[in-house]
C-alpha cells in the first residue's frame, strides 16, 4: 500500500453570515496516498468544494476554518519549519494549518495545485493563454533558483518588479525560458500547434482547450497534489472523457496524487482508487471504489447508486432519493443523523445524536475489508437494520404538511360533491 501524502483530520469550516452560522464542513477526515486518485462525491451544497478550499487554505470571508489538521508529507518542509514551529511537525509530516501564512501560501503551486470547473471565468480575458501559463512557470522558476524556497515563492512578484513594471509598462514579467516552458506544458496537455495557440486569448479557445490550458497552468509547479474541482462539468460528454483520460495519463506520468471532486458517480467510477461520499458537510461513507460501489453501507450512498441507470439491466425504474439536502444553518440542524428525514432505514437510535464514523462490520453488507478502512457515519456500519425499531413513515412530516394535506383532501371531497 502506498504511503499517505495527505492526512486530513477533523476539519471543520463555518460561514458566519448575516442570516446565521453555516456549518459547511463538519469534522471531515480522509487520507490521500501517493499517486492515487481520491474522489469526493455528493450533491450540490454537500460541502465538497469547501472541503477542497479548506485543504489549500483558500476559504474566503465570511468563511473560516474553525478546527482541524491538514498533515502533508514533505521531509524538506518538515526540516525547514521544525525549529520555528515544532508543534507543526510529526516525522516527515507537517500540519500546514499550523505553519505561518507565508509558508502556507508558498505551498500553492509546487505542493498543492487546483483546477476549477469553469476555466473561462478562471483565466484572465485580457492576457494571452501562454502569458498566463508562463506567469505560473515564472513564479516557480524564481522559487527554484532560491534555496529559501518558501520566501521566494511568496515574493514571485516583488517590489522591484512592481516598480519596474510601473516605469516600463511594456516590460514583461516572464522570461523567455518561462514562455518556452509554457508552450511545452500546452503541448503536454494536448493543445495542437502550442506555440501559435499560446499567443491567443481565452475567448479564442474552445471549452475543452481552456480546461486543458487550466491543467497546464496547474502543472507549472509540478505539484504533489492536484485538486480537480468538477473539472468536466461545463464540458460536453466527449470532451469530458478526453479531459478525464488526460488527467489519468498525467497522474500516471508524474506520480502526483489527485483529489477529484464531482457530483458525477460515473467520473468517480472511471477515475478514482478510493472515494469519500459527502452529505450535509460530512463524509458519510469512505472506502475503496469497490467497497463503496459494490458494498455500500450508508443509505445515502445506496440512494445515489440507485439513482443511476444500469446499462446491463435497464428495466427497473430509477429510484430518486426523496426530499432535499438540509440547509446547514447551525441553529436549524437537529442533534440527530442529518440524513434521517430522507432515510428509508431510519430507526429510533438514529435520533439520539449524529452517528460517529464507524468501520463497517455489519451484515449482510459484508465483513471488515482487508485495510479495515471501509466505514460510514451510520448506525448500519455496526448494526443490522431492525424493522421493529423503524420510525413511522410520517415521522418527519411537519404539522404544517399534515394540515395542508388535510385541507387539500377536504377540497377534493368538496369538488366531488
Ligand atoms: S444513521 Fe440511521 S438515519 Fe442515518 S443514514 Fe444510517 S440508518 Fe439512516
């Protein structure tokens, strides 16, 4: 089994809005191993993207990471910060949340890089594509030329550059070497005629080419971990497949790890080695692809899998998950399993408090997996479903619903009369 590159522990992120506190990410734990693709899947609003932003420290106000640790394995970084922040170091691992802000910022590029779902809004429309990739290359190139890398990376465009660009506005920030490397990167991600296309502006690129350009930019720092946040959502199906193949090829060539964030189980099945399923800000099930797809424990995971067509057996109707994702305002979240009001297997014990994440041991879902890591935030991870303890079907129906139902029944009777 490969070593862990990243260990995320008990990570929570809140948004402090005028309407109240939103618990967007709640005590999330997961590991990412060397050279693997770890998938995070869930509906819109489940906390997937905020989890990714929290890992790379890009949560903006009014959001704030309120607790948790992000341990990143990097022996050089551990040596560099050990004296000043010994509490942030454990062997070769560094808790990047406990190192100074400039060090954290310096990790973006060579350690963690990101590609977002909408490349058109992520690239600057007033600069050529090549110029934007060359800028990313330039920052990393300057950093590599200085042994105190964290310092130089945070100062990629320093006071001298600022003054020079004011006095000589036509002076380019990037060197010819960086331009050449940008063209190489465009070629690496499959852009035809990269030298010519590098001089074009984003609006001259198709959606698929823009996403390739974004990937090229993300690769400029040769990152250990690439976070791909819905990288194919804005693309048509054929281009989606090409981009996913490209990411897989790049991952195999470079050995980097990928965190793939998506609402699409097909993308997870095609790309990922292990997967975490998110619901209401929590990872509710986690395991290998086979664990989660062939032997799901959490009723939400089962619901997601039941709502996609089976090409080998197209006869049964698709089963949607009834109800809606809860809003995540802290003062409206009840002290119970957050999925209980949509869960077909909700029992009395599900109302006691939000379940802990447990390793799967229950039957008939199967025994503990070899790595002992398949688990779920659900009482069914440890106990069998007991129909005698099931909640009544209308348990979560509010009095308002019941009242309006009664009224509509009365109206129907009157109309019949
Ligand atoms: S804890 Fe209970 S309500 Fe929640 S998902 Fe599991 S069975 Fe359903």
